[in-house]
C-alpha cells in the first residue's frame, strides 16, 4: 500500500480515544461552541445567556455518564440549534428579497452583503472563510463556490461543463462523455436528466467498467464517489485509477470530479493529484454536501460545496482554469436558482460552521463510532447476511476507507417487508425500553444515532427478488447510548433468523410500536 494513501495504523487500532466522561466532555464542547459567538458578536452572544446558564448549572456538579444525562445533552444540543437558527433569522427577518439600494442588509457576524435580488446573492464571506481553511495543493490554483445543496452543486458543475464543452472538445468530433461510478440514487437520476447530445452522462455501478472506458480514452470527465453510496459501500482504490490512467492515450485530456460527501474533510485531494504526475487532469472538482459533517452534528442548513482546482501554468487559451470555471459556476448558480438564500447565508454565518478543528473532531468521532459498530457486528453470523463498511473491505488499509454509516443485508429467504418492518418494531420497543437516545430516520453525521430500512430500485438478490438494506448511522456521541446501541445491534444480529426473532418477541406489533416511537418528550426535543 502506497504510504500516501495508507493508514498509519490498522483500522481496529485507529479508533480514537473515548472520553471517560462523555457527557461532561459534550457539555464543555457545546459551551465552547456558544462562546465563539460571544467573541464574534457580544450582543448576539448575550441572547444565549439563559441557555448557557443551563449548561453551567449542569457543569457545576458531578455529571453522571448515564442515559438520563445523555438525553439532557441531546435536549441542550437541539435547543442550541433552534436558538441559533432563530437568532440568525431575526437578524435578516426584516430584509426584502430585492432590497432598496440605500439598504445594507446585515449578517450575524460577517460584513454586510449587498445584493439586488436574493437569487443572485453571493456568499462571498463564507466562501472566503472556507477557502482559508481548505488545504492548498502545491502547484494548483483553487477556488470555492457554495450552493443551496449538494445536488444544486452537482447540477451547476455538469451544466457548466456542457455549456463550455468547446473548451474540452474531442479531436474525433464526438460529444464529451461523463462516466460516473457511484450509487447515490438522486445523483444517478440527475445524470439521466442532464444527459444531452453535447455531454453524454452515464452512471455505472461497476468500477471496472468505468475504469476500462477511462483507460481507452472514451471518458472525458471521470466522476467518482470515493465511497460509493451503493449500499455495498464500495471503496475506490487509487491504484486502480492510476493503472487506468497510465494506459490512457496521452493525447486525451481529462477532467476529474469527486463526490466525497461520506468522507467530508477527512479526504485529502493533494496526494491523489501528486500521484497523477504528468498525466494530471486539466480540471478537478471536489464536491460535497456541507450539511452532514461540517456543522458540529446539528444540521443547521443545507449547503453544497465545490472546490475547483487546475494546474498552475495551464494553457488558459485552450482550457478553463479554476478561476475561470469558478466564475462560470457563480454565473450558473444565479441562473439556475441554485444559490443560498439570505436565510441560509445568515444561518451559516456562525463561527463553528466549517471550523477546521471542530469539524475534524466531529467527523473523526462519527467515523470512529461507525467503525466500532462495524467491527462489533462483523463476526456475528445470524440475522444479517452481510455487514458492509469500508473497514471490512479489501481496501480497509486505505486512509479513506471510512464511512459514517454501516449497512446490513438480509438473507434472500428472510428479506420480506413484513420481516423488516417487524425488526423496526423490535428496535422501537427496545430503544424505548432501554431509554436510548436513538432515532428512526435517514441521513447521517449527527450527534445522536439513527437507523432506517432502505429498499432501493435496481438492487436485487441473485434470485431477482428486491433487496432491502438496514442502515445504521452512528453519531459522534460517545457514552451509554453508543454502547447500548452497539449492544442492541449485536443481540439482534445473533438471532439465526426472523422466526427466532418473532419467537423472542411474541408481543410485538410493529404498527403499535412505531406509532408511539419516539415518545412525545423526544418528539418535542427534535422539533
């Protein structure tokens, strides 16, 4: 394994230290987060004094690492989230979507943002702050653009590539081709929508097929999910990409697009570009959703990020460099309506969002906890036919063989909607009985832990029957709920089949269990 892409330690030994007093550590973390607002805007920070006093009262005495305290921490975290969103909204609530020219709209912390129409509002300060903390790549120019969501970012990127296709035209006269390896269903559907006669967009679930096309020069734009959202969590091995690149015709320039939403800031692009050597791409776009892992686990606002890079010394008479492409992205953002609203810009104008140290600490905790769950389940043969996580794959020694989710598969004979819904009923029952801070729901990257059943299109068992996947997304929080969730999943995994599970839980009625999950107290904490 190349040291540029390998782990410093094996996955199971690379787990971060778990705090011995997890609830106290989280209380201090939340308090420090709030203090950054006071430092940036004392008047606005003072409005959190009541919330801050509740945290200080908790810290004044001994804090037990128990489920009741952990539930209290969830309440404090969600209340902090709500109060900040209310504060950010209050700052911009009086602003019109097309303000008069003698009106200078304010943001909570950053300088004013004059604009004619909200649709063309440019989040320049947020982009500048994010660029300042993004690692630079020696020998490459870099620009940052923010969008209303990750999907809006991908839409703008592909639209500009199509609109500027003459800058990347093929000598054989054929239309440009974008080939994607990945599995996120909305991205796959988007490629179908954006496929056109001047930019052929096609997605594949087979990495070998994509790299074969790329090696023969058929692909102009290579779009990769480094950890595919394909439920198998397939890991892209850079050695295979470089092998295909070495075989590629030397007269075929190429563009690289990378979606690293599942990895967030943990992925470092520099070593990949350095390894390309003289065969480097003429343009690179690193795209991700900034909602999941870069907002301290509290999901304040949707935001999509495009980091655009180009080699220094690129022939700008023939190709577009990062700065030129960035300008085209900003123009497309206005016309496509993919920009951030004033409300989103205000909410994101918080010192803890995109903060490099807190973002990395939160991301590492999320990835560590999911790796813990994956290892805890990996040796159990029973209810789950397979446990999918990059740390259990052949590419486990890669530094980016990480994921914020663990995905389980069922035996084909057991994979019936009646069974999987029964499992959710059992989980709802046990979470309530054990008082775990655990939710049924989608997405990932939170402080708390979640799970959901997914039955995606186009995924089947060998016999052709539709396949269901059970996804658990461990959050960043250590403590009793993390331990309790892992213990519960191990107990469930140990059942040999659903018949045994039903025998153990004869009283479970999924409709009843799910109807009262979560209880009203939990519901009020999350709304």
